[in-house]
C-alpha cells in the first residue's frame, strides 16, 4: 500500500514537471516568435523609401503667397497692387512631394482620393526624386499617394488641399489655363473638373503641347470638347480639328471679345464691319454645346486665353450666378499669366481702340466699360448684371431658356 502511494506521488510529480516544462517551452517559443516578428517588422520598415516631406493628412496650400494675397484683397487698391507686382508670371499650383532615392532610373507616383489607391492616377518620373502635382489637384479635396521605385516604395501618405476659389492648371506647352470651377454662385459653387479656360493648344496645324502636357489634357482633365474662339484663317494657325486627338469634339466658334459682341458694333469702323453678328452666332453655338452634358469636360480658348476667352467666361459665370466682384477677379487673373495685365475699370485719358479701352501702356482696361454697357443696354430697372447677361443671350444670340437651365444644372455644385 505504501509502495503504491509512493509510485502515485512520483507519477504526479513527473506529470507536473512535464506540464511546467511544456508551458515554459511554449512561453519561450512565443517570446522568440515575438522577437522574430519585431525584427521582421524592422526589416519591413527598411524596405520602404522615406518620404522627405511627409504630410500625414495636413492641409496644404498649392498657390503662391502673392496669388493668395490677390484673392484675399479687401479693396480695389490692394487687388490692383497685387496684379501690378505679379504681371508677367504664369499662375500655377506649386505643390511638390519628394522621397529618398533607391537608385531607380524611373519612379511611378500613384495619386487617388482613397487610402487603397483604387483607380489611382499615375505619373512617371525619370531621374528625379520629386514631383509637382501641378493642376491635377482640386481645392478642398483629400488625396492619398505613394511612390514606387524599381526595388522599393514609400508608404501611403495623405494631404488635403486648401479651399480656394481658383484652380490654376499647369499644362506643359500652354499658358493661362485654369478651371472655371470654384467661384461661388447661387445654390453653391461652379463645379470643378467640368469646364476649363485658357490659351491656344496648337502651333500651326500641330499640337504645341509636350507629351506630358497632352497627358494632362487628355487623362488628368479628361477633355472631351475643345471650343476654339478664333476665326478661321485669321489667327487660328489653320487649326481645323482638336490637337488633343480625333476622339475630342472640336467646335469652331470665332467671335470678338468685349464690346464687339454688342449690336452697337454693327457696321463699325472705317470698313463698316459687322462685328457683333458673327459673335452672336458663335455664342449661340457655344451655349448649345454647353447645354449637352455629353460634351463635358470642356476646354475653351482663344490665343492668349485672356480677352475673347475672358468674355466667354464672364457670360457663363453671369448665367450661373457668380457675383460681379468674382467675375471681375476671374478676368483680372490673366495678369498673373505670361500674357500681361488686364484691369477691371475705366481710366482717365484712356484710348478706345477697335472697341477695346487701353491705357497709355497698352494694358487692357475694357472689362469695366463692357460691364457698364451690358447693364445699361440689357438690364431692366432693378435687375442685376447677371439678369442683364441672360437678357442679352436670349434677345441677341437666341439662347433658349432650356439651354440656360441645362447649363446651370450641369455646372452647379450644391
């Protein structure tokens, strides 16, 4: 009996030791496993390229301080001073990302509006470790991106672009391009990404854009329709189809800017030319095209993207309900481009040449005069400038209520 008890106790002791050893071994294995995992994570970290300017979701401003000062100007004097100071420079978004090199010849930047980078837009960078997103970014929107080299890649980073009334577009080979979206209107703001204004895209019958510029217009902006405001064989370089590709609609709708679109400029000048009639016909063609949602995104231009383009932008913005102050600012923004100063108001001792008011330095100051004529001739008592423009479009150009309603529906972002 005593011997059996001793055997039983011995067995229990051995069992406990065995369990303790097993548990101890298990703990050691787990500890080793944890260490291995930690080392693995450390090795994984080293497989990433570092971002030199990581943003971590913070808000960034993609336009220059001087450009921002103009937009925020509280008085006409402050705005005029900002324009004079910056005359001769092209407005662009300047927002760069940079990363450490892994020795790659070529890197691919992925940009999307979601953390998973689904349906990401891609940009190929050669022999550089930085990239400027240019005009591909929409104000107020959050973006995610990463950079992939030949052997390593960065982690996904994010940022939010600062809210802004203006979206300048950088297109290699063209100038003075910006999104018409962003301006505040009745019921919200003009939608981004649907209609763009700017300068010519051609050099004679050829495309003036670089391969990168063409990619921006076709892929980033997705232009489906090009509206050319120049007259055939006058100053259009012989262009008769879109230089963006055969799949892009091309609307030739030449017209004269500013006061030339008004009937008072019929039989004008020594040669008694009818300036307003072809302009009115072209405006009807343009507004009919803009009333068709399948034509968007749209790019309209003349040569400089300033005067004729500025006149059409004013008509569109007026129909949509933009304020007079914002319409004037959009016109004046050309002063930030390479095409020179455009001023809002009338001046003393100005020269009225071919329907365009100029100062002694040749700066265009016709816009203020044009707006006053539009209000005086087509605005009824108590009516706004916006309604005066609608009256003009309907009575002179034959634009219909249905077309105006369709354009408002397409371009208004509530």
